[in-house]
C-alpha cells in the first residue's frame, strides 16, 4: 500500500509538472525528467520518428549523470526498437542492452554510456511537424520490469500525450490569433492606402506582400495591368512578366479574364505563357471587381493551393479596397463623360448662346473644337429590348469606352470619346500629319473589337473635316442620315457615302423646303388621308410602283384580288389626281414616296439615353428631330 501511494503521488507530481508548461519544448524536457525521476530510471529521451526518411531524431534527453558523454541524436530505424513500438503500439522491453543481438545500435551505445535495461514506449501524440514520437528510458543496472512498472510508465506517457495535445491546441490558437491580427492589420493597411490616395500600383504591391503570392490587378476601364511579381520567376523575371503583360498576350489575357467572369462564371483560369499548344500554363484564382454592378476590373492571385479562411477574409478586404480605388476612376469617367456629352448635345442641337463660351468649356475638357477635326459616330446594334436598353447602354459605355481608347493607343490615334445614348462619338483632331488611311484602318479595327462585346458589328460612320460649332452640328446630322439609311437596309460596319449609294444624297437634300414642297405636292393629300382615315392608299401605290405598274404581280404581292387593287388605284386617281401611267409621272411618284419614307424616320441612337448623363434623355430626344 505505501508503494501504491508513492506511485500515485509520483503521478500527481508528473501531471502537475507537465501541466504547468506552456512551451511545448519545455514540456518535452519536463516529461522526460519526471519519467526518469519518478520511475526510478537513470536516463531517458523523447524521439521523433521520421518514417519518410527512415530515421529517428532525439528531441530532448535527460540523465542523472553529469559526466560529459558522446551521444547520438540520429538513429537508423533499422537498428532501433522505436519502429516496432509504433507498429505494435506496445512497449518494447530490452532487459540487457549489452547482450542484445536484435538492436546492435543500442548495444554499442550501452557500452559507451554504461546503461543496461531499456524500455521504449509509443506516445499517442505528435511533434510540431506532425511526426509520431516514442519515450525511451534506461537503467544503468539490469532491471526487471513488471506489470506495475509498465502501467506506471504507460500512465506517465498518457499524461504527457494529453499535455502535448493541449500545448498543440494552445499553439494553434496563438498562431491563429497572430494570423488574425496580421489579417486585421493588413486590412487596415490596405484601407489606409486607399484613403490616403495611394496608386493602384502601390496597392497591388502591398497586396502581393500581404498574401505572400503574386497577384495581378486588371483595370478594364483604363486598360491597365498592375502586377506585384512574376508568377513564374524560373521562366521570366518581373521585368519580363511586365513586358509580357504589355504585349499582345497581355491584352488577350484581359479578354480571357473578362469572358471567364461574365460569360462562363469561372473562379479559376489557366493562363498560357505561350501561343503554341502544349506551352506551360500558370493557374490563377480570379475575383471580379465591380462598381454599381458593372465589371470594372479583376484580381488574379496565382497558385494552385486554395486560400484559407483568413486569407479569404484578406482577399475580400482586398476586393473592397481595389473596388474603392477603381470607383474613383469610374466616378471621374462618368463625370467627364456626362459633362462632355452635355456639351456635345448642346452643340449639335444648336443650343449654345455664346460660341466663345462653348469653345472655352470644350478646351477645359481637353477638346479643341475650334480646330479641324473629324467625327466617327458609332451606333450600337439594336439587340436590346426597350425595357433594358437604358441599363445595357450604361453598362456598354464603360466597356466600349475602354475598348476604343485601348485600340486608339495601340494604333497611335489621338481622339476624344463622347458617350451618347446607344453609341459613341469619337472626335479625332486633324492636322497636316493626319492619315485618312490610318483612320479607315482604325474604324475597321474598332468595329471588329466592339463586335466581340456587342454580339455583332455596330454601324460606324465617319464625317468630313469640320472646323467650328456649326460645321460640327451639320456633320452630326449628315452622319445620322447615313445611319438611318444603313439601319433601314441592314448595313453594319464602317460606312461611307459611296458605299451607301445615292440614298444618302437624297436624304442630304431631304430637309430643304423645296423637297418638302415636292413631297407634299405629289403625295401630301394621300398621306394625310391615310393618316386620318387609316386607308392603305400609300401602301398600295408604293407596291404598285415597285411592281412596275403591273396589276397582277402587285395584287399577288399584297395578297389582294386584282379587282380590289384596280378599285384602289381608281380611287387614288379620282381623289388625289395621281397618275403613274407615264414614265415621268411614275418617276415623280416613286421619288416622292422614297423621300417621304426616308425623312419620316428618327435617330434611333439619340432616343436612347445613357444612364451616366442626367440630360442625355432630353438631349437625345431633341437630337432625334434634327436629322
């Protein structure tokens, strides 16, 4: 009984000692010391077992002798009983190491250090690197180990394992707290950089350091790429990566990222480092950067491993910080666009009161309207319903604006982009070095680039050179007459006057009083009668002229009986004195019908207002009446 009480008191001392340790290395030292002292042994050690490399490493050791001795801290598992203890999860007892033939390493060290009996016990815990461990104790004399001794030592090891796991949890909590503090500090740093007006380059560099991996920020609005570091330093350094992003492959990457986010809803993208198939790729996670639900940028973080919870929290903070940074560009873009759009419509609608004031306001916006320039009018394809056209036009203005500006920089074309409802206007200054062929190439490339985001090619019309406010207003009207003709006949892409045929010339004269008088004198009464009574006389007369004044083909085309057609033609002649039986009268009537059809149309683009401009709906409605 006194011996059992002594053992219990010894276990109490062991538990008290190892439970007071917060540092895991100190815990190992006290565990070995308590096991040796309370168990009546002379020396002991804790060893980590590196199964992958086939050896054991001594973490800490304790012995009662203070004499300096040569000791080995690395053991081959083939000569150690530690592997057997781990595999069987049972203690390994060597009664006399000097006589052991199974473990020659212990026999050699037993001679050197003067110990005899050895007991190896597996531990139900792991070290800081996740490796299994064993506790080894030895006696300088041959010692018989009974069941009570094994039970006592196993209990000591079990108490040690509990303390080790507790220390691991505490260490994990401390590390998690430190990571959380680092994440919060990183959030404060990012937001501080944004509020302090730091550049996007600085923000990207800081983000790469905080995440510990290369990042890339794409600004779709400014068509700029900001990289913290190369994701493949073994293949290209930071300078080579910057050149890669500035080249054609970088632009292709921007398009691929936009498609991945908008079209395919992807969260990861494999970035090819070469154009040929089979070239190496680097994987990246992609996060959208949005302002008012408009995609204005993207954040790419390179690496295959998925981010942890805290890193994901930092990514969310980074997205917010980058979106705030990009919001400044969006606000500036919208303000400048709205201001320039308002001024543009004030000019083309001839609402200015003081020409010098209008020219001065344009100069403050960077546009010289008192110098020669040409105007490219871009009309988006009519692919949206009326309910969503305003929203779609506002979204497209951001994307199309940045696309056109990027293309202009690539082709060395200096221009100002004006956002109008359902389209764009490019004002291109003209000087002695201006090249018409270069502008034609730019118009073609612009049409092709916009087609990728719009779904099909827009209409692009280029004006003649104009100098001053009134010439600009006239060219705007002329361009819109061409756009109306192009829409009517299903044309798209870059257009010019010869390419459309004689109709634009007819429309160019269609607004004169003589033409209006000719149309009214020829078919004016008929048109007014149809408008008031809903009669189909104009439709019938137009179909009859188109059929070459042949009754049966006209009746078949309209789905009428020939008698009905002849009755209508008779009524037209009786009521309105319109006769198409002679070539001269037939030509006059056909021309009047064409001019009436062309002049009654309205500007489809000007009737759609950009959501970025508060005055564009009003201005667009007025502009629709001019052409």
